[in-house]
């Protein structure tokens, strides 16, 4: 029996990380991972994206179950509380706003382009080998570097919790999942 098309969306998550490694402008595609879940939850009132279409969740399931990269242990209770999830969402949003602010500074020529990836929101990793188009405004590249940093960091956190705990443990505290859950509750 053939699998439905959406069960192969994990390939899109892997491709996203690979393409951003070579051309940082591909990082803009990550906005789809932000907008689509919010649109689905706002229009349908469900978490269908998280449950069915999330390529990252599928990737973690594949790594954890098929490739055995999971200890299959339950997460600590404190990581499953609403305080942790909402706290992580708040932290994530602060980092997102900070990234937008830096992009704005580059847009206004107050700050120069920083060709670095900020891993785990702390460690600056030079990313100068990633091709970027020089004929476009620098703020477009700055946003791409910042957004790729967020996506790479969240993937690494997801892999770590995937290995330490059950597959898709990331989904418990994923900021997008928390936001879609809030939208569904409001709807």
C-alpha cells in the first residue's frame, strides 16, 4: 500500500537544512513552516499541520523509530507543563523579535550584514561559505541568516530531545505547536 504524499514531507525538512547550508537565501522557505500551521489552525481550528503535515515531526519519528535514535524514555514532567511550553514560546518569540530587529538595523544601514549563524541563540558560527546573492539588499540576507539560525537551532534541540526521550519529544514544547494549540483553544 502506498503512503500518502504528506508522509514524505520529512524530505522537505532535510532539503531545507541542506539548501540553507549552501545558499542562505533558501532560509526564506522556512517561513512556510511558520505560516502554514497558523493558517491551518486559524481556518480549520485543528492541529492538522502538527499531527499530519509537519516534516520536522516526521523526521524525528523516522530518526527515533526507524533508525533507533531514541531512548524511548518519557520526558521529565517539568518539560511537559504548560509553564515550560509557554515559557519556551515566550523565549522563542523574544529571539524571533530580536532577529527581526537586527534585520531592521541592517535595512536602515545602522548595522552591517553579519554572515554568521547563531547556534542555540548563543554561539556565532561563521557561515561565509554559504552563497548569497550580492545584488540584493543586505537585509534580505540578514533575515535569512537569522531565520536559518532559528530553524537549525530548533532542529538541533529536537534531535537532542529525540535522542534523550521519545521520538517527537520536540513536539511537546515546539513553539509552533504551542501557538497552534492556543489558536485552536481560542477558535
